[in-house]
C-alpha cells in the first residue's frame, strides 16, 4: 500500500467520533462497576461499532501488550486489511481457572487509539532549537544512525565507556526483547556502559525484606489464599494496579466471604470494591500503626508464643543475638523500656490519625484470625521511610505466626518464589564494573567524582567520568517520572554536561523534548515479542506483530542494528537474526531450559497456542523452613526470622533501626517544614495509564481527568471549592490543576495520580499536573532508593 493511501486510512481511523464516544461510555461503565459481570463486559464489546472500513470479516489475533502496566492481559486484535479495527479481550470460555489470565481493562481497550493517533511520531528527528525547547527537524534514518554511531564513538574515545548511560525505560519491560536491552548488548560489545541498580518500583522493599527472612520473595501463589478469612491490603490497590491476576482471586475470595481491610490514606478503587473496612492514616506513619498493633497484641497476649520461640529472633530478651545490650528487643521497644514511651494505641493515634479503638480492633482481628494475610503494595515503600514500613509488616506477620502457612502471608516485598519466566537474550558481559543507584544519575552528570560509596556507588571507589550520553528507549524518566523534574530539566538543558541524548518513543513525551535525536518506535502491535507476566501471574503470551508499521516507524532493534553496522559489530550484534527470528530463537532456547516441562512450546507451536501457562502446585512461601527448620533454616545469619537484625544494628543508623519501628520521616507530618508546607502529597498509579504511557490517549483522558484530591476540611480552610483551579507548590516547583474535593482522602493529605505529562509555561509553572515537579531526589538510607511519595506542599486557589 502506498504511504498516501495508508495515511488516508489511518486518518480515517483517527477520526471516528462514534467509536470514541462509545468507548468512553463503555469504559466509564466498566470503571464505575467494581464487580461488573463478565457477560456485561462481553455485551459492551458487541455494542462497540467497528471502524469505518469495508465490512469484511476481521482476523482476530490473540496477543498482549509489553507494557509495564501491572497486568499481562489476553487481548484480541481484530485486523482487517492490515489495520487493527478493534480490540477486544479473552472470551469467558478461554479462562483457565488454574492459571487465569486477566481480561483487558480500560487501558487495554485503549490500545487501538494509542497506536492510531495523529500525534504519533512518524519520522526520525534532530533537535534544532535549544535543548528542551522542543524544536526538531525531520532527518533520514541513515543520518540518524550515523549521528548515533559517530557521537557514541567520539564520546567514548574522550570519556570512556562509563560515560554511557541508559535511564529508566520501563515501557517495554513487560516483554523479553526491548531496545533498552539490545542497546546494552551493543554497548557491551563496544566497551560497556555505566549501569544502575535499584528498581524505582520496588527497590526499597526488595532490599530490606531479606533482613527479616534472608530472601526478598515472601509471596505465595494466590490459589493458596482461597480459604483465608482475613486479608489486610496495606497500601495495595490491585483494582487499578492489577499485579498479575490478583483481582481474579480477590473477587472470588470476597464472594466466598473473605473479609478485606484496606489501610490507605485514600479510599482507593480497591477499597471501594473490596473493603469491609477502610483505615485511612497519614502517609509515612504506617510504622506507628504497626507498633501500636504489636503493642496491643503482646499486651493482650495474642502473639503466637510457640511460633516465636521456635522460629523468631529478637522478640524479647530471651531471644536476642549475642553481643547486643539489654532492652533492644521488640518487647522492650513496645513497652518503652529505653525511651520511656509505651507504644499504645493512644500514642499512635496522635501520629497516624487512626482512632485508638480502631487500632485495637485491627490488632485483635489480625492476631486472632488464623490464618490472616497482611499484603503490602509498593506505595508504602516508595517513601523516604519505605524500608521501615516494608520491614515493619514482616514483624507483624512473624509475631502472629503468619509465615510458612497456607492461607497466611509473610508480608514484605511479596514476589512469589516459584514463578517462572521466559528469558530474554544473552547480552554479554558489561566490562564496566562500577554501578550507581538510579538516584545517583543526576550527580553523575553534574560531577561524577562526587558520587561516593556512601551514596550508593558500588564496584569502585570513585567514578572517573561524568555521564556524557543518555539513551532513553521507551522511558519518560529524563524528566517526567524522575523526582524533582525542574532540577533534572535544568541539568539536561546544559548541553556541555550530557552531550548526546537519544530518545525513542511513540510520542513527543516531555522527556523526548530533551533529546538531541527523537526516534519513532513501533508499538507492540507492530513488532514481535513475548509478554512475560507481571506480579502474581505465571505464564507468557506471544505478542505478535499484527500490523506493519506506518510512516518511517521502526523498532529499536532495527535501527540499533544499523548503528551496530556503522560501529563495525553488526554480525556480533544481530547474530544474523531478524526480530522475528530472535523471538523464535528465544522461545526455542527457553524450551531447552525448561526440559522438565514437555508441554513447553516450540516457537511454531506457540504461533498456534499463543500462550504457555506454568501450572504448578500451590506454593506457600517459607513452607519448608517452618515444616523442617533443622534442614531448612531461614537464610539469615541466625537461621531464624530476624525481627531484630544484628546486621542493621551494627550499621548504627537511626533511620535503619535493627527492629523496624516508627521514626518520623523527613518531609513527613512531624517535620518542621510543615509550618511552611502543611500538606502531605501522595501519588498513585491510576486506571487510565501505565505510569505516563498512554497519557496522550484522548479516550483515556476522558476516563479520568488529572485533578488534585483534597479533603473538604482542607479545602474549606483554603476557600477551595470542587473544580476550582488550584496551585500546588513547594520550594521545588508549582503545578496547577483542578481540585476534586472529596472525603476519599484523609485530611492533611492531597493526592495526584502519577504519570501526567509535565507542561511548564514560560514561568516554569506546570499545567499538566505532573507531581514530580514537587517531589524530591532524597535517597532512602539502606537501598539508596527513591522516595517519590514523600513530599510536603501547600495549596492555594489559583
Ligand atoms: N493502572 C496502573 N497500574 C499499574 C501502573 C500504572 O501506572 N497504572 N504501574 C505499574 C508499576 S510500574 C508498578 S511499580 C506498580 C506499583 O504498584 P504500587 O506501588 O502498589 O501502586 P501505588 O499506586 O504507587 O501505591 C499503592 C497504594 O499505596 C497507597 N499509599 C501511598 N503511600 C502510602 C502510605 O504511606 N501508607 C499506606 N498505607 N498507603 C500508601 C496509595 O494511596 C495507593 O493506593 O503498579 C503497576 N500497575
Ligand atoms: N510521582 C511518582 N513518580 C513515579 C512513580 C510514582 O509512583 N509517583 N512511579 C515510578 C515507577 S514505579 C516507575 S516504573 C517509573 C516509570 O517511568 P518510565 O519508565 O519513564 O515509564 P513511563 O512513564 O511509562 O514512560 C514510558 C515512555 O515510553 C513510551 N512508550 C510506550 N510504549 C513504547 C514502545 O513500545 N516503544 C518506545 N520506544 N516507547 C514506548 C511512552 O510513550 C512513554 O513516554 O515512574 C516512577 N515515577
Ligand atoms: Mo514501577
């Protein structure tokens, strides 16, 4: 088909008012019906008119996105004459109860508009204005790949391989084959790059949870929770964040009578659909609530003494490691032996705002219901005190004996130990031994010699070179998603610091505006991949190339192959494979890895079956450590569950207590800064986008507008009415969006959905509602991790 004809067809796709209206109605209905029946959903599908092209039958292809969006849903692309005319999802008949795959949510339903949108990048472009100004001109792929090869070669010669950096690029991490990964391979073939560690998603809890259990994976397969009478979802919002197939089980459990309690400063969509009780508290004060719960449990003798005696270190003076003075145990702390403060519910009420009787009831209920599952999301750990909060929950699980038992949950990180995943390509070894935390990248641009091991530098004592080039391939983390956007932007605007920035995206994101070269990538519907599951799911799906890319869009793999050729390493880079051949090769080599599973498909088989489900027996975390502790000690120094960690004690840092407990957070509700900025600001992941991905999708913008949640009490004090334009500000920045005055958020806290695009005006005031103009780059003490959610602000009517 000629480009002209294609453009016309695509324009046709993009101008479909009827479809759009129906989509919005349907999706609004979906999101407002927490328990929508699957039949009703199917009917909605049928009511969606298909696109305005010939009424020929469509080919329906089962596929999946490769986003990092919390689910890995089975979506069905209806393809007619090379165009996706409609997206539906797994029919009921295809549900496998043993390994359920979720149906597409509102985000999945929006993929067609995401793919066919007039704003999509069409050609490679080179910056012509100042960096960040957003002025570009079209160039050819040959010029683009030559510019990359030349700049990479030149800057590497001048500054060494450790000047090469890839930032957070999560938008294709739901697949096994991505530009980000393959760029690392090209770098590895030509000297290496400066890698970062720390996941901004879950790095704080993943780092700290092993101090209790020896490993971070504390989760069980969700089928083991079927008969659990009580679930506490602590800062967990799977209704929106999906987390694999969590909702499938939770809805079933709810229907079978499981009681759900949600602890969250916000009345989340999960609280709305699942909770029998919602317990709001001030962000960063979770440990005070946990401490008081433990106080009630031990003073009312509700703890599991036999379990503690056998498996737990640190509970009381009789169960302490060698070499620790008196009064460091949990009992001593709760009773205030050292500080004179008993951690009573009344003490915690002042800190958390949770009424003392609610704390008592929660503590009793958790301790007396056997088994009970306290499951944390990762919102509570994306705080400056997030390590303490994450580990605090493991103390509660340990003293109530909720570890290693079917139907219980060990709290902490929650990843599931028996999950399998299909592996991506071998990208070789990185010759650069230094590693920075992702939180160090700005310092490593400014003056890398100031990044110290205390800040999180590992592998070397000192970096010899600043970051001189950045590749952002499917990320919006140069500015938008990085904390303190204004500071990051200022740093990137200085062209003498980072000298070369390459962004590949589908849209001109705020980060793309900071690129020297912007490259238009294919969408997941236009290339081959394998979608690996997220969270609790245990399967993979074929993500097929269902349509050809239009205009000059190319997959990252293709253009990186051209760069490899220009750098003289094409053969080693491609190993002679096209993208599709890579996917085939990876499936087939993984089949060898999974020899013990004869039904694991070859690529040819996968083309027919579309998916592979790892169906395993129910898995209970720590089951064998509890059943047979002699032969299976916990992999901690003592072999026990360490609620007191001698390793942390020896660090001698008040912010990393040996026994996780409440310590007032910097920029928390007890900070002196509240005199100037009295409100805490929270962000969360909302239903209409995956981080900032799909922000520009107009269908999804209509599902949920970007607004600031504020409690009526705080609103009234500031003369703010529902829908008023408000300014949210602190010393780092200002954003201006409408207010939603709602009792769904606790007084003292305002909330913004994460991921809105930063849109500064000439005075630097953001009009997009990007929370990261306000957030801080402060690092957590142990993981050197992010604290996106700990922020103080003030709000006024605009
Ligand atoms: N719809 C949607 N789903 C997603 C994503 C998305 O962008 N959109 N992103 C995906 C990604 S990349 C990730 S890492 C995961 C993240 O998943 P999570 O980190 O679990 O998600 P969040 O929304 O950040 O936080 C969950 C809840 O924690 C609450 N919370 C925040 N601070 C506190 C606190 O101090 N105490 C308590 N008790 N609760 C608190 C929030 O209000 C929120 O309801 O989600 C994935 N799923
Ligand atoms: N305030 C606040 N900030 C946060 C968080 C928070 O909770 N609060 N959460 C943090 C977390 S957990 C995460 S994971 C990060 C996520 O931050 P990022 O990794 O930056 O993820 P996205 O914001 O989704 O940006 C992905 C970009 O890739 C583009 N894209 C989508 N599909 C493709 C593709 O196929 N190819 C290419 N080349 N590009 C594509 C999208 O258009 C988008 O611009 O944000 C972090 N930032
Ligand atoms: Mo994430």
